[in-house]
C-alpha cells in the first residue's frame, strides 16, 4: 500500500503514488524498484522502431512512486555507471542520477549524450523498496525483460570502461593514440576522452592532447600557514 498520510516517524518515510508516467530526464534522482517492460514505437510512421523501457521507481527527491520510461541510450549509461544488466529480480541497491548533456556546437538535432551516476539510498527507503515494488506491479507493470537483451551493449560498455581506466591512470600529457596502444589499436577512444573532458576528469591540453585533471583543493579563510 502507498501511504495515505504523512508519517510522524523520521525512520519511516511516507510514499505517494504518481499516476503520470515520466520520461527519465536530466536531474532526476530515482531508485528503480522493478524489472523492465520493453516495447518499441516510432516517432513518425516512416521512422525506425525505437526501443523503450518502462520501470517502477521512487523519485528520491519527493518520495513519489510511479512509472519511468527510458531509452536504449539511457540503458547504456546505466551499465556504464555500474548497474547490472536486466532482468532485475530485486529492487536496485543504488539510486541513479540522470544527466543529459547538450548537443555539441549548439546543434539541436541528434541524440543527447547521457550520463548516469549511482548514489547511495537511505536505509529507510531501501527497507520499503520490496513493498513498493509490489505496488508498482499491482498498478499494471508487466515485466517482459529477458536474459541477454542488452548483450550487444555489454562489450561496448566494458570497452569504454577499460578506456576510461587507462586514460585516468596516465601521467603527464598524452594523446588518444597513447590510450589506444594499451586498450587496442582498433578501439575508438575519442568519445570516451571527450566525455571525460566534459565531466572535468580530463583536461584538454592543446589540440587533441590530454592530462588527468588534478583534484580540487578547497581553500578556507581560517587556514593558516
């Protein structure tokens, strides 16, 4: 059951049902509760079929429970963040924060670049997750995920994660070719390097040269030599 009145106990938060299905959007912070319902649709009659995935989840900002829809690009970003491939037999143990980066060079066309980050979930919300999963299923979520449905994504994600690890382990100034020598000469490492620059983890030094961005040091006014 979804709570009908606010809880007076801080260790037992209240949850409310949201009837409107939402597209997973930039800035959303959710905990995925259920397995996936997969479907395909077209934007226009002549468009190619596009895969969509529907899950039940908790909005961690508002404690509202409802359905969220996401794309194959979002699925790839979830795997990159460290979420296991579907099917999901249990609620996730980590929440996810979604971020959609603007198109390059001001373009308004094409796919957005998506980044997902895993975040810890308060213990009191994790404790309620199995109960809320059943609520989502009772509200009409018919999961049809199958083992291996994201198998085409997994090797690419593993390759991207390997490229990220190599790039962040290098010292001094390096080029994409230096990363490629380690991860494989046929691997396209440039998209990963560009993403790491956007995330502030690499710094672009000159033309197509990089260095690992040093950690930020916070200076306080009350510090003394």
